[in-house]
């Protein structure tokens, strides 16, 4: 597991998420721990190294 810090696209607070390094391509929705809004998370790993990460708001 990897703890990754980033800024919430809704409330602009720095938050962290645990990412599973054993899954090379990830795309899921997780709520912000501060404002509870849904965040679309996309992460890519290559040889257990994080190569890409995006955290976007969900279009309403």
C-alpha cells in the first residue's frame, strides 16, 4: 500500500488515500474525508511505482 497526498477538487484541503500498488490501473470513486464529496480517482502503477494520479470532481 502507498499513502498518497493530494488536494481535494471540491474543498481544496490536502487529504490522503491509501493506494494498492499491486493493481496497475485503478479507476474508482471515493469520498473526500473532509467534505464528503465523491472524487473520481485514477491511478497507474508500473513496477510498483506510481506513474500517474488524478483526482477529479464528479460531474453532476
